[in-house]
């Protein structure tokens, strides 16, 4: 599956915002229950960004590819 899961798994996947351990654990648990692994990515570390007044404020890796 490839898509926008709107979840981060590791603190390195978020910049300019607070990493929520419990939320990441829930997503990781769901992936484990479904026998899914993150297939990784190439290119930019972050797949989503938010700017305020043209200045980059928040970046996250929300899109990912997973498989079994």
C-alpha cells in the first residue's frame, strides 16, 4: 500500500512540531498486527510541509509505502 497515512513512526520524521510517542506506538502496533513493514523511501525525508508567511515551519513524513 502506498499513501498518506498521516502518522509518523520516528522522531526523525518530524521537524518543527512535537513528536507524540503514544500516537507513533499505536500506528506501529497496527502495522505489526497487519504484518506490514515500512518499505522506506527515496528523496526528501519529509513528504508534507506547512509554511507561514513563506517561511517553512513544520515538516513531516506522512506518506509511506508499506507491504507484507
